[in-house]
C-alpha cells in the first residue's frame, strides 16, 4: 500500500493516453502555374512516388493542387510504429526524386511534425510595443523556459519583421536606360556574403573578411547602380527608387483580444509528466512577468497541464464518491463487521493497484482511472462471495480457522474463471479496432486485468485473515440465534420477495424464457434507436471558429470580417478571450484538431470560455447565429472532439473529368442545402479563381530580342510582393531588402497591359499589349485527389443537436436515386465513414470475446452444455444496456462497448457462482437438477445481489458527471448490472433446469 501511495504522487499523468498521429505533409511550390498545371506536373508525380512506399495508406492520402502550390497529406498505416524512421527515409528519397519535377518547382518540403500537439500556447501581447520589441521579450521568455528539462520543441508564431522596401520608379528607370534586373543584380552583389580567402604565412593560418559596407538605410540609398568614368556620372539607388524601412503588408498575423501578439508554442518531451512541466512553466512565467513592462502581457491560451490536472482531479473526486457509495451499499446491506471487512478490501486493492501500475510504467490518465472506477464494484465482489461462504461454514459448526481457509479455497477456481472472463475479454477490442482507437484504449484492458487479479489476490490471501480476526460467530445474527428481537434486514426482506418471484418463474418456465427472449428483441430494437457516435466531443473551456471566404479574397477583407465577428463574440459574458489567426491557422492544440494551411481568404479563432458547459451553450448559439451571418463568408463553429474527420458529413465523388466532377458536386450540394439538418454546404474544389493569361506573340518577341522567361521574370518582379535582394544585419536581427514595383500592392488589368517591358537587352521599352494577347478566365480554385484519383468532397456541418450518423443516413436515402454524370462514382466520408470503418472490428472483437468466454467456461465446467447455456445467456445484457443509454440520453459510443463487455463479464462471474453451487449441492445432497438450481438460486441471491449493487453504485458518479466520454459506459454498467442481475436470478435458473439433465 505504501508503494501505491508513493507511486500515486510520482506516476506520469496525462488526460488521455498518447497515441501516434501518422500524418505528414508534402508541400511543393510551383510559382506561376495554374491549379491544373500543378496537378498534372507536380501533384501526380509526387503521389506516384509517395505510393511506392508500402507504409503509406493510399486510400486516406489526399492532395490539393492550388495556384502555384501542391499539398499532399500523407497518412501511414497503423502498423508503422516508428514514424520518425519512416519520415527520415522518405525525406532522403524525396530529395533525390525532386530533381525529376519541373524546373520551375522551387522546393519540396516534408512536414513530418504535422501531428505534434502543443502542450501549451502562450500569447505575448502589447498595444504599444513593436513586433521587434515584443520579439526581444519573447527571446527572454524562451531562454528562461529552455532550462526546463521536460520541455521539447519551442516555436514562435506571428512575428512580423520589418523590411527595407526598394520601390522602383519605372519612369526614372527608363530615363537612365536601366532595367530592373540590373538594379537587382547590383543590390545582390552588395549584400552577398562569400568566402574571402585565408592567409597562410607558414606558421599560422587565418581568415580574411570583407565588410559588406551596408549597415543603414542611408548607406543603401547611396549605393551606385552604374558608374560611367568617361562622363563622370553615376546613378545611385535613390535616383531610381524610393527606399524606406517599413512593416510590409502581412501575409498573416495573430491577435489576442484585438492586440498585436506573438504566440509561443511549447511541446513536451515524450515520457515526461505534463503536470510537473506545467508547474515549472508557471513558476517561470510568474518570475519573468515581474521583469516585463506593464504593457507587455503574457496570457495562456491553452494549457494541457491544467486540463490534465482538472481532469484527474475530477476523476479522483468521482473515484472517492464511488468508494463511499460502494462502502455505503455494503454497510447498508450487511452486518457491520462483515461490511467493514468487505469494504476494507477496497482501499487496500486500489493502493496496491496504483503501485502495480506505477511499477509497470503506466501513466495515470482518464482511461486508467476509468478502469479503477469500473472495477470498483468488482473489487468487493470476490470478498463478498468468500465472506458469505465463511459465514455459511461457521453456521454449519466449522471452526473459524478452517472456515477462513476453506471459504477462500472453495471459490478459488470460480473466482479465477470469473476474473479471466472479465479481464481477457477486453483484449480483442485493442486487437481488432483500427487506428488511434487501439492506442487510445490500449491501457484499459491491461489496467482492468492488473486490478482484478490484485483484487483476487487480496480476496484469497488477505480476506481470510481479516475475517478470522474480526468476524466471529457471536457477532453474526444468522449464527447467534437468541431470543432477542431481530432487526429489520433489507437482504432478508429481499430474500423473501425473491423466493416468491422464483417460485412464480419455476411454475411458468415458458413465460419466463419467452419474456427473456422478448426482452432481448426489445433491447436490440431500443439499441438501434440510440444515436451513435463512437468517439465523443471533447469537454473543453474553448472552441474554434473557422472563417472561409471565396478563393482570391484579399487579406484586408478577411481581416474586416474577422474583426467584426471577434468583437461580437467578445461582448458575450461567457467568453474569456479570443485569439485570432488571420491568414493562417493555429498550431495543433488538440490531438484531433488538425491545423489548416492558411491563405488570404482564411482566418481562425481560439475562443476561451468560462467553463465546459458554457462552451457547449455558446457553440449551439453561435452555430445558429453566425453560420450565415456574412453573405460572402463561411463561418464554421467547431466544438473540439476526438473524431479525426475534417467535416462531420462528407459526400465523396471520384472521376476523371473535372467538369463532370464539378457538375456532380453542384447536384449533390443542391440537394444537401435543402436538408434542414445540414448547414454550411461547400465543395473541396472551392470557388473559381479569376486569372489573366498572357499569350506572347512569338514573332514580336523575337524581333525585340525578348524571351518568355524574361517576360515572366519581369512580370514576377512588377506584380509580386517583391524580390529579396539583400539582408542588413544588426547583431542577430536581420532586415531583408526587398525590391518591388509601384504596382506590387495595387494594380489593374490595364496596368498589366500597359506595362513597359525592357526590349533589345534593356536599350528600349515596349508596352506589353504590343507583345502579347490577353485572356481573362476562371481557374479551378483547388483540385483535390483522394488515393491518387481526382475527387471532390461535398461537406457540411450538422445544425442544432442533430446526430451526425442519423443525418448522414438520411442523406444517403435522399441521394439513393441521384443521377450523376458518366464516370463519376459516389461514396461517403466524414464521421459516418470513420464509424463504419471501426464497426466491423468492434463486432469481430465482441465475437472473439464471446469465444474466449466459451473456452474459459468449458475449462471451468468441463461440460459443453452448461458452457453453451451460459454463452446464450450473454444476450441478456442487451436490454439493460439499451435501457441505460436511453434513460440517460447518451450516445452509443466506444465506451458503451466497453460497458457491454463489462456486463458480459459480470454475468459470467455471477453465473459461475450460481451454477457451481447448484452442481455442488446436487452432488452432496443427491438432489434433482431442478431442486439443486432452485436452492442454489435462493442461497446465492444474497452475494449476487450485493456484488451487482456494488458494481452498479460504483459507476454512479461516472453517470452523474455527464462526461461525453465515460457517461455512456457508466449508464450501461449502472442500469445493465441491475437488470442483468434480475435475469441471472430468474431466467438462468429456469434455463438451467430445462437444459441440464
């Protein structure tokens, strides 16, 4: 026990078990290419290369081809345990393969940390400080935090760097007969750092350094672009360009409650204790805050250590309540000394179990704590059975010493078989389930097994000692029969009523069995009516908001809508803070909330609320209020969940022709928009992108000594955010020198047509309209692939409290007779596909569990008939499980399955106790089968009722908590145990009488 108490303080703690996110991104930049060109020339070759790796799960690898960029999201198979080794191998291979891509592809990048989750997001905000000043304070904070050994990677987001903008004046450039390329070449040479040689004098060797000569803006302005010694004339940069230091228009930025912000993401080292790390970080933050100015504020946006601490505290609170509830039931229903011995085994078993979990290096999380709560009622079961038998032996005149030993020995095989039936039957779930679910619940069966076997150890070795010393014949009213008036006993009252019920069942066996069969049928019907959601929503005091505008929307427009929405949200009293990511997305702050690659048309909020319940209220409120609030914006309110689907409802269309896919997507989207339970319907092709195509006149280009590459370079320089030509350094702070044109930030189609293009190697200019033809057209905003095939996804959210699975099934019926263009096939994704992928594994796991139980029963009883009878009785669990889910109004989830497996184990445990005793008294007293099972039921009613009541009460706190994750399991066990107990004590004796000869 001492080791358990010490281990509790030193065990690693987490909210949920760590599991591997086997996802990564491959990103390739192809400037100047349309989405179709990117798809054909970059994305397809990349996919073909990626699919050469057996570790890649093809059907879940998706790609998107956009203007100038290809993004492939790669998912690995579940059998890949060392993802870092794979990504290292993959990156090395891709470096070599990248040379086969078109010359215009400027780089491919593998982002293999896509699945890493931030343990803490810290905002540093100020209304008065510049970004550069904030960055200096952020460096101090980083240096302070790096001294904590538990911290892994630290990253800073949201930094806006100054730049020196060199804005070329085309008229002055033409006046001096210069080209932009000449200016860029001159600046690059001034800012280039190369080796300057070394001096070797025979005894020493030392380097030579040449100062760049550019340290200030004033020095940059006076750089000579050309110098003509014959005319003694020169052209300085300031003669042809406007040079100034400024913060450029950002591509993305972060705000915290409207103030400029830098965001610090902290990741924890694998194997560390997150609560310990959180305490150390809090100490550092408290210390460093005192050294910062008042207008520099540090706020925690997300704190996984606090979530873990609160979650574990809540579970421990439930565990303590459960312990009190179980002890209360035992004290209420049993004599005081008997109850004290039985309930005393609970803290002993829990303490030893915690020590064992610590010894096996298992962390304390809600899964292992749930195992403790679920087994709490089972812990006392073994002790109750042994103590009940001890009292029976005492009443027959056996001495306390022999009764204590015999009571444990007599039930050893029964308890062992029952313990095996409960513990081993959980393991098929982690064998047959897919993906992260296996790793998520992997510790559950191990924890159950450890706790139950320790419970058996305590019952077999500790309880006999305790009952010998504390339970004496004179203390038990059943044995000490004197003339004193007997106190009212609930158990004895129940015993009388049960005898009447059992007699009734034995008189009408057909009705009894028929009622059981009917209950199973009704239970199956009820279970089919329960809404399904295998993995629930997460309980957090925060949620996310995603804002999508049409493709090509400028960042200023996105910012306007974001600011307007943020101000409305912040007025709500239930909102604590809003962190906005404009043009980008947040780092991954929840294990199943994947970050998106941003863009000028995208924004995201992290909204912190006062508590978990407020999050639920606000999500429902905002879905109804803001989803269609802005006519040109798609506002998605996202409650965090443990589902990894991108959208709840998805219809996937696959085909070879883009126009056919686009037409099919429009047909599906139109039908989905007519369904009231669906909202925010959109397609993965996104909105069309306006583009201007320039077709050079080859004859004119040749006459003017122009090339397509030269024209493309000129257009890139004139109509992009600029060309980096140098960097000025002040210590470790670098300021980029960026050359751009007057039209970089604002231009029209006419400006492009009238653009003066250098011809005859810069000795003249000609307007572009004389060199080319122009055509405005719409491009696909995005072309998506799934598994290497062209695919478009029509996705939507679910409105109100509608169930996702039920809504998808309704959609499937609506689309049953839909006519799609030739060559287009339809399938379903989202949560429906995820649950459908898991259900075969879950069903196979349940079948395997039943088979395992059969062999355990066969080993125990050595008779196929009784084993098959017990097996067939397992279906009696269905009615109670369905009843619990419906009464509590919870979804059928993966934890409901765990609850059903627990019910099966409890039924087998009590059935073994019942049938063993029937066989025993039949042999000893030479009774008929009917009489033996009748008297066995009467005799074993008390321990079966006590153990069932204890198991049911043990999970009551789990039910009351309303936890999305664990309340379904609690409901199944709480209601199912009591209903199943009734079937065990009525149906199973009658069935035994009818089957066993």
